[in-house]
C-alpha cells in the first residue's frame, strides 16, 4: 500500500456536483492498493497516520499527532499512486489492484482507521470520478509505502 498524506486546513470531495465529504483541520489521505497488500499493511499504515507528529504544538513545532490534535480524515482511493512511468509517456497501472481485491482492502482500511482514531472518518467513493479540494496546511505532504516501511 502506498499513501499520500496531506495536512489540511480544509478538504472536500465532490462527485457529480454533490459534496460527499468535507472536513476542517486534519488529513486528506490518498490510498493506493496492490494485490499483495494485507491486514499487516493496513494496521501499520493506520498506526502511522494517527501517530505521526505533524501537527503544531503550542510552540508551533510539528510535534502533535492527528489523534492528539483531534483532527479529522478524508480517505480517498487512488489507484494512480501505483503508476509506472518507466516506459514511454503513458503511465501503466498494472500494479494497482483490481476492484475485487482493492474494494475489500479499502473498506478494511477505513474500518481500521476509524477504530484507531476512535471516531468516524469521511471518504470518497471507490472508483468514482471525484473532485478533491484541499487547502494544504504548511504545506505538509508525506508519502508512505508500507512495503518499504518508509
């Protein structure tokens, strides 16, 4: 699994003109899934997401976690995170898991993250054409790959 975390002041997801998710302070998490991903990847990434100290403390230093700062989350599936651009100019998405594998893992990721955060999170709609708006705070953008543990 690969995620892109963006610390946001606000974020939203709109599908066909209808806003389906909206948060204030928190994280927008883009999630890419491959066939080899497991519950171990989910658990490790969810733990990282809620405990990364990327929110400012009382001195303005990035020293507070999502959980401690009571931030919110929007989780968005994004198969393009596994694009291969090695050959030619058209990205290949062959590494990305097909929906029959990816959807159950996406749902499990959402469930695990909600339990770890101890509150509901918001999501986009798997496979939909989504318009994602965000106000990146910082900017802070972090990419994490569960296979490399970094």
